[in-house]
């Protein structure tokens, strides 16, 4: 049995006309001799009545001062995909194709207990395979699964996979079903060399490696979730990124390539940079580790890190900032080396004297512990964006990093922070300059397909 997984994003299912076009892609797969398995995202984007963000805002609107329980939030967020599966399955039936809508749990998708960012730990493919054997098309809700066992979480509890989770669902199902290929359908012709809204002449990459596309996604492009690329790479499944609304061949994701090239220029959304002052050399590394541990526990993805003798800087998505500020302001970190008295550090956002800091500092003073207390000042800069050049085989080469920063400086674009890796080099720039930065770097490195 030749199985092919077809995943349709929110803009591919946000109107009757678009759903018909998606359904025709499914019909074409059947005509080509495949047994298609469909995965769908929630209908539309923020503002659409059944979009994930709309459902979350509805829940929060009850009382913005009270955060919903994570279990309830996941259950609410899963509704968008469930609605989408029923609508898509019915659309297929109107075209004469038998189809069965399925929740993530009904499709046998089991996850860990991490609400909002769960990872798939196992898939039981029996239900999906039975539907295929009956000649019907399984239409599976992306972005969700159910918790597999105890650990304080009720078995069968609905969990969600985080942003881009429907891509991950498709790739994981492809692996579990032994699919010949996974196709990610979106509203662009494939993986582009830059955002077409910023660089209209950006071309479509005909072929990229799993590592390249994962890095492109990590650095801001939203055509494919990094976890989906990683899952496909682990099982060596051919992965395609295609346009629902055209017959263009799209981008093929492959396991490896010997080509050295500048693949793409990407950009993130709004970013905040924290500058942490920690000149106490003897404890600086401990403070760094504790800070990264806390951010990791809070599910905050740190995008850039710089470390020097006076402290360290880190950058992350603006959406996490209110939570990070609440978590860190006034936080007390005790550090003790062997045979030493504990040294207490208290964190303070220096642009303000937050209530947490005032309360905690006052309590320690009253307890007579003020003498062991050192204040760690945290400055922050908002209104930033990260721009990255994806350059496998080139990024570590002498002169390339310099050339990128020089190009931005000559254009009058301030580089706030910068870093490079084996696959990319990234610069933090003012948000107001992101359009120019993307275009200038795209032109400078002559990026083409």
C-alpha cells in the first residue's frame, strides 16, 4: 500500500473555495495510486472565528487577570483543528470521496505531559490503517495528541504540540505509517530565498537539506516547523513543501547535499534583548547556567547569546517578555561553592523597581541577610528583530561574518548583537530596519535558487 501524507495549513482551509482546491490535491494523490492521509490545521489565522489564537483570546477574555489552567487551554486550543477535520472530511465527501475525521487521540498520537509544547512519544497506527483499508481518507487533526500515561496527568488528556505542531503531526504520521512521502501544503510555492513581502524577486529553492530547512525554520521562516524536518530526517522520508493553489513542483527536502551556498535570508518577529550585569567572576558562570535553566523551564527559546567579562546578553521572542520579567524580577539565586557561605543574588530590572524586587529585598534586609545580598541588574531593549543568513558550508568561513555586519553598518543599520553557527549567521537589528536588512543581505550575497 502506497501511503502519502498531505498536510494543509490554515490558509489552505480558510474558505470553501480553498478547501475545494485542497480536496483536489487529495483526489490527485488517489488518482496517482496513493492512499492519502490528510492532516489539517485550524481554519484561518488570528481573527478568523475558529483560528487557534481566536479561541485562546475567547478563553482569556473571561477575566484577563486570571490565567487559564494549562490543561483547559490545551483542550480549547485543540478545538480549532477538530472543527477543521470535520469540515474537510465533509468537503471530500461532497466530491465523492469517503473520508473519516479523527482527533489526534483517535489517530493514536500519544505525547508527553508538557501542555502547550508536548512532544510525540508514540503513534499507534491501527485506527488510521483500518480506515485506509476500508477505502476511506483519514482526516487527522494536527497540532494535538493525548497523554499516554500517569505522572500526575490523567491518561487520555488532550495536549497540544506548540506552534507549527501540525507539520510535526504530518511528519510523525508519515514515519508511523511508512509513507512514501509527506507533502506540506501552504500558500507559497515552496521554501523561498527570502520573504516575498520583503524581497518580491525571491526565488523558490528547488531542493534543500533537512538541516537547511530546519535552520531556515528556526531562524524565522514559517513554511515548515523544525520538528517536522527533524522527524522526517530521522526516518529519511521525502518531504515536499508545495502550494495548495498552484501546480508548481515546490521544494523537495533531501537528506544531504554537497553544495555550498547561501540558501536564504530569514527574519523573526519582535525580539527583546536582555543585558545581565554580572561582574563577579567567581559566580558568573553559575548565574548564566541558572538563567538558562529558568528560561528553559519556562519554555522560552533563547535565540541569541553573547557572553563577556562583565555579564551576558540574550534575546528571545517579544511574546515571552511579560512572563520573563515577572519571573525574574526580584528572584533570589543562592550560590555556594564548596566550603563557602552562600552568596545571595537578587535580580532587578533596572529600568523600573518592580514590586517583586521591593518585597524580596525588604524581607531579606529585615531578616538580617542584606550583607550577603548582591543585586544583578537587568537592562532590556525592545523593538528588535533578528535577521539571519542561512549559509551551510560558508558561515564559519573567515570574512563572511565580517562581510554581513559590514554590509549592514554601511547601510546605516545598527547591529545590536550577532552570532554565528555552522549553518547560519544572525544579527539583531532595530525592527524598523528589518525590511532593508533582509533586502540588503539578500542582494549582497546574491542569493538565488
